[in-house]
């Protein structure tokens, strides 16, 4: 699961028999491309919506940590246990199982890269789900990555979290260039703009930063500091602002100009995007269930084609008819940022049926105990693969997708007229007992479906590592620093230079940390596998144009570990068992499904569910490129330009992603001509591609090397890395511009294409040599 910052949500701050069961996947006939005359009324799509390629609807769903690949080789994966969804994607489009996250791999960075087509250095949130900012005295304050699109940095040191008193940059700070440069005074272009400009309103449910994320910090941004909503929020003594979460957070409709859904609302507000390329004026939006529910619900006891939309009080319900409500105050409205499939899918259907043709939604994972769970076979809150509760939750998710797909069919929303982009933003490492590890769940060979898997207290949970305890006997014991645990990223007080003796000693000391408590069975296991110094963070797209938020360096431990600053040096933590943020093929390789007009129908492009890395390599001994040799290599940043290409739109900025040629049923000649260049571009520019992998290996060795008397190996590596980084950024900028022109129909000249190919291949060779010789 994602690391929750607030108990209500992920981010709000205020076996043969089993295989037989799963192969009974049902294709939903009414949703195949031929079934355009589904029974039921077609939703009242806004007549002004003008999309290309025959597309009338767009549905984008991002899962948190829902796996296509198996974690335990005997236990069917998450998607295998949702056969209605998996069959829909495979039968009507393609599942791309060789999709890659940016760094650091976690909910905010990944989701924002999917929504914008930008890496974190350009959209401003590479360290997700939180980061630190430096104060004038050299200390740091923590901040959340989850804010509304135009909100300031929200300092979580305060309770409730409020705007940062020192760093006045926007939370999402935008740069046109790589490396990120310029004053940190602009927000990135917003994902909904091309759609609303085309006359298509956009609905969002639980989507990162396209909705209000935290009441105290975001309500004043969109409603105004003097608004009744802001006054209500400020007056609420609940530091988590549960009622305001229910009413104002988590749901939004960004309206096309003159759209009825905003024009008829008493509380539509200006959709303010002052930094939008080309300007953005005359648009309105609705924020929060208090205003969204009446607009899409239609009043008490509303049904649509036999499906319940609202309860007797006019509140929206999930697919099972349960009223959506905030889980702690039980106030009707937004249910928090860990929504189930039944909750999110219901609201997406409500929005489409209300004439909102473009909808984005988020669905939480099933890797922890849900409310009311019984019969669990894991001792703590975290659920291991094959746990009875885990299997039951996935069964509920599958049932929700079955109902949702039938409901869309009744609405006439099919792959013949709708682009579906559905995937998972991260693929977390299961930290616990597994086949091929020192201990395994019982009984041997359990598959979860017919035979539940059982775990003991020492078999299911992350290894909680106290970094300050581990360093207490080293030369760095007296160094003052703060830790953001999503990697972890280290902020040494005083914001010293990369070659400062304190920094260099600490990098040596963290590289040497060991643990005798392991899942791998390796005695005195090295906790830290990779480290990225300041310059390597730039290569990994982790350096924004706001220097006050740049970490001194970042640590990528073995994926079983999660860093904190209290408790024993290393201990079992049964609260969490799925770790994220690290460099590992078990985390950085995820999946995405694309279905709809113009999309290729190829079933699975890449390895199958039983062929992923973790089920064969649970201790993550391979690099990402080593584990990514099958299928089309895709970046999450590619999903945005591909979606827009399929619907005949484009962004008014240069994305870091590219149109996926292999995802198109009939790619243009210019896209086919540049396919080799696109594959090479991914390897030199991806955070986990060949170049980044080799430079990370080289930098990790350099940071661990030397002494206070002789640091020549580090100095030599840094000189070479700087030249390589500068050259990479220049070549990557040219390549992505060439690829964007090709997607628009302009072919590169032969000499231009050959030059960029030659330079890219030379860069990969240089990076490999640096890794080998450092």
C-alpha cells in the first residue's frame, strides 16, 4: 500500500485449482468493439465535446500498487484475481506489462507523470509522497506532495498543515527544461486543459492534485481566503478536518466553457490557471462532494438504467448501494483517498452519465486489512499474497468491475467510442516470506484461492530500519540531518555542498550499514543497495528548480527495508509489507492497459503474470534493464501523449514522454520511422533505463569510496558524470522534440535521425564504461 500520511487516506493530511478459477475470465460481450448498440440510454455527452478518431468518452483509472505480476509464484496476481478487468483489457486492447515508473517510484510522482507526461524534475514532485524544504537556519520542514494543482507548499510540521512560511514556491513547480532551471514561480500545465478547450468537461475522483487534497491548505486556494468554505474549515477544531474532507476534498469537475454542469451550480468557481501556456480564461470548476454530488446525482433515490446513483438524501452511493461517507466523522461525501473499486467506479459512472465525457479516477490497493475484514491469515495490518482477506478483497474488486462494465454497456460507453487507459502507478515489493527466501508461508505451495497462505509475525511486514540508530556508532553520529523516508532522501542541515566532508562521510557510513534481521537469509546483509548523490539525482530527474527542496543525497535500500528515525536498529513492522520508492525491478516495472478507437489489440505486450521478476527474484538481485528484456519498454510519462494522440489533441508544452507507436493499431509512417529512436530515447532518459542504471551503479560505488584523506575515486567519477549528464540532457532534448514532430506527422531528415541515434548509442556506451571502471 502507499505510505499513508493520514489515517483516513493515502495522503489527506488534516496451484492448479486456483488457476482454473481464474481462467474462467469472462469477456464482456456488450463492451467489445462490435457492440455499439447497447441497451439503455446514451449519456448526455456535451454536444460541444470535440474529440478525434470517433472518440466520445475518455476514462483514465490509476490503481495504487495493484499487480499484474505474481508476488508469490503459486498465488495468482492481483489482476489474475480480477478476471473481468483483465479479460476486458486483453480482449479489447493491450496490457503493457513492461511499463516503467519514474524515480522515486511512488503515488504522487508516478500519478503526476501519468497525468502530465513529465518527469518529477519538471512537474516538481519527484520525491513523493512528501519532501522537505530548507529553512534559513539550515534545518528543514516536511511538506506533502499532495496539494491542489496551484496550491503553495503545504508544511506538515504544523497541525493542521498550512502554507510553508519560508519557501514561497508553488508545491508543483514547473520547469520548461532539463536540468530544471528558472525561478520556481510557475505551476505545470494542467492535464484537463486540452479537453476543456475542446469543449469536454473533465471529472476527477481521488486523483492526485487535480482535486483538493487537504482542507486547511487547499480550500483557501480555490474558494478564496475570505470564502464561507475557508471560514468553515478554519473554524473546525478537528485537526484532520473530517467534515471538510467529506464536503470539499477529493472530487472535482473542470468544466468546458459554458458547460451546463457548472453554469447551473450555485457554487462554481473560477478555474484559475495563471501559468497555463496560451492563457486559460472563462473556465469554471466544481470542487468537493457538497457541490459535485448534486450536479451529477440528480436528487434523492436517483437511478440510471436500473443502477442506483443516490440514496434517499441525495448522497452518492457506491456500486453496492452504500452511501459514500468520510470514514471517521461519517459525514456523507468523499470517502477518503483509499477508495475501493466499488466507490471509485460508481462515481466515474455517475459523472459519465451526467454528461462529463472525460473522467479520471484512482483506486486503492488490497494489500492491507479493509474495514470489516474477517478471517485474515496475516498477523498484522499488512496482508501477504494469498491471505484470505486479500483474496476476498480482490473478489470484491472483480465483482465491482463486472458491474461497472455492464453499467457502461447500458450507457452505450464501449471500446468503439471510448478510450480507456487503466494501469497501476507502482508495483511495490512484498517484504516478507516467499518462495525462494529463507522462510515461506504455510502450507507449502499455498495458492490463496483454494488454500489460504498463513504468515507469522516475523514473515509478513517491512524491516523497519532506524537510520539514526544504525549511524550512532559511526563517524556520522554527530551530523545533523532529516530524512524523508520515501527512498530515503537525506537532508543534511545547513544545505552543504555535495563534496562537503560531512556529506561524504555520511555517504560512506550509510553505504556500510548492515542488518542481521533479513528475509533473504544473507547474514549481515547490506541494507543500502544504491545511493544517488546530488549530481546523480539530477540524472534520475529528481532535481527541481526549487533548490530549497533538493535533498543532499538519496538512498535506495534493499526493498525489504523502510527507513525511520526511532525504535530498534532493525525490527519487523507488520503495519506495512509493500515497499515503494526504491530502485528495483520489483517496484519500477508496472503495467498499463489501453483500449479504444485506434488502440492496438494485442492481448499482453510483455511477460505474463507468472513471468515477472519478484516471483523468481524476491530479493531483487537484478537491475531494471536486466528484468525488462521482453515487450515494449514503456514509460509512465508516455501514457499522456499517447492518450492525447488517440483522441486527436495535443499539449501546449514539450512532454518527456512520447507517443507509443506499438500502442496504435495503425501508426503513421513517421512514427514507424522513428521507432528505433524512441526506444533509444527511453534508455538514455528513463530514470531506470540503461544510462540511469549504469550511472547509479557508478555513483553508488563512488559515494562509498575513499576517506577524508583521499577522495580521488569520487572526484574522478563526478567529473565524468557531470560531462555525461550535460551531454545526456542535450541529446534527450533533441530526441524528444524529434519524436514529438514525428507524432505530428513531420519526418526527421536522414542525417538528423542518424546523428541522434549515434549520439544516444555513444551515451549508453559511456555510461556502461563509467559503471565498469568506477
